[in-house]
């Protein structure tokens, strides 16, 4: 019972410390240094230089976008300006340029047929209520709402009996868009003087904030005629990549363009982009009537993304410590090769791992020695060991003297009052 308890306590209450063993091996040394070189190159080249781990990064872009469109278009025989074809007019980060309008004039509240031509008799107008009264001989039903009903299937190339008319806004691809993007520390153009006579071009003038609509559509590889007919959605992305450790003037944006509704261009429903708006009037007797417009437009969404970096001590210290500790992976790999894959693995294990006794001085000038099997006591004289007394389990004799030959074979160094002696567990 005592022996088992002692053995258990001895196994638990142990302490491990490193022992330095120098192995003179060219192949192992090459593997070790090569591993260190790879780890150091990774941290220096990728972590610190490429990923800039010594900096703190922020991707929350705090900015505002103001847009302004300039240009003149022609609608039938009328000249249109920005007040006619830009919606909404406030100049926000999202704006639309109207390219086609289906116009239904003089709509009054009342009851009327769904449509006025045979091709559309089965078409139900979604903005009115069906009354339930139908003309079975003609094949259409009566609706209640704004009359006459809008005919959004009208074709500009075919003149037919319809209350709706279609008009195309020409020359819209010559319009200019001025985009102002304000960050908390700067704007998206170098100076007022430099933008007076510039137009954006990704090769010749990549920092100019004035864009020609036709250039944007060319960059997204769009068919201008089809886009004007059905409308569409175009994305303008302003990307900032700023290193705030350098001068703020070196922080400049890059622009890219994309067609946002490209995944839906082959859909059978809801192609392109359109919306409706109305202008309301009153007759002399006070009756309300309106002019309904169904506008097909190119919608532009200005999106701002980016990342800003600046030096910070905390991530620098963390990554330096990670680099230093990772160099130790070379030692782990070499130990694995040395102790398990080499021919002299057992020999290297004996050299690397050694079990050492725990010793303690007693009041009677003796030293207790603890190991897994015995509890022994060594009595010391002034300069040498005077005797070993085994008083633990398994002892066979007491008072055994230690001769000089055994003393030379004991590698554990201990200090006595008069000098150094070598001891070793039995």
C-alpha cells in the first residue's frame, strides 16, 4: 500500500526541463536550417510585407456620395434637360437616367375597358379594379380606376388606336456624370483645378470623377439600344485602399463598373428597369385628371468600398511572438526524424531523455534520495560519502559503503559542505 502510494505520488509530482543535445549531422542540420528559413521567409514575406500584419485594418467606410448629371437629350421634338430625365433629382448615390417613356394622357377616374386593341383583350391592367361587367361579344371586361387604361405594349414603330404614346430619349450616352465621394479625411479628386477639363479614362485619366455615360456602358459591354428600350441597372464601385502611415494624398480611389441585373437579363419576367410616375391637373370645374408616365431608365448605383491600414503596436508584437515561436517547428520536425526515423533512434533517445532523482538535505547531515522503487538515505562526511542506508521497501542490507569506483559512475552532481560529489539513482 505504501509502495503503491509512493510510486503514484512520484509519478505525478515530477518536473520536466529541457536538455540541450548537440547532434552533429549534416542531413539533419540542412533540414533544420531549411525549415527555419521557410518559416522566417513566410512571416517576413507574406505576413508582414504582403498582409501587413503590423497594421490594424478598418473596412467600415464612412463616406457620402453626391452625384450630378449634365447633358441635353431630345424627346420627340422637345429638348430635355436634367430636370426632365433624372430621377430622383436630389443627387444621391442612386440615380436613374430615363431613356424611354410610355405616356398616357388625360386619365380620369371612372369605368372603361381594359384595352383598346384586340391583341390585349385578355390582359388585366394591374392598377385598376375589375368590376365584373364583361362584354362577351367583344371579349373584354370593364375596369374601374383611371381611364383610359395604360397600354404598355405600344410599339413606336406601329401606329395604332391607343391612348398611350412612346418616346425615346436620344443622345443620353453623351451625358456626363460628376461623382463626389467624401471621406472623413479627403475627397475623391486631387484638386478643383485638375477636374475642370478632365473626363475619366482608366488608362489616361484614372482619377477624374467625371464620367461619360457611354464610356460606362462600354466598360460593362452593354448594347445601348437594348438598354435604352428595356432599361437596366449599372453599378459604379469606388474602391479605396489607403495606407495611413504614408501621406494622405497618396490615398486615391479606383473605379470599376458592372451590370447588376446581368443574372436576370434572360428572365421571362421583369426584364430591365422601369417605374411609373404621374403629373396631376384639375379641370375648370375642379375634376382631377392626370398624365401617367411609364419610364424605362438606366439606374446607376454608386457603391463605396475600401480598407484603411495604420501601424499598431499590439498586432506587431503578437505577430513577432508568433514568428519566434513558429521557428521552433523546425526543432519538432528534426526531433521526429532523429528519434523515430533515424538508424540510431534508440541511442539518441537515451542521450536526450534522462531520469534524475530528487534529493533533499536532512538535519542530520544526510540526503534523502527518492526514486520510483526505493526510499534511500545517504550519510555524508566532510568530503565524501560515508555510507548508504536503505530503509525503504525492497531493501536487503543497510550500511553499505560506496567505493570510489561506484562514485565515478554516478552522473548526478550534488554539493556537500566540503566539495562536490557525484551521485546516481540505483
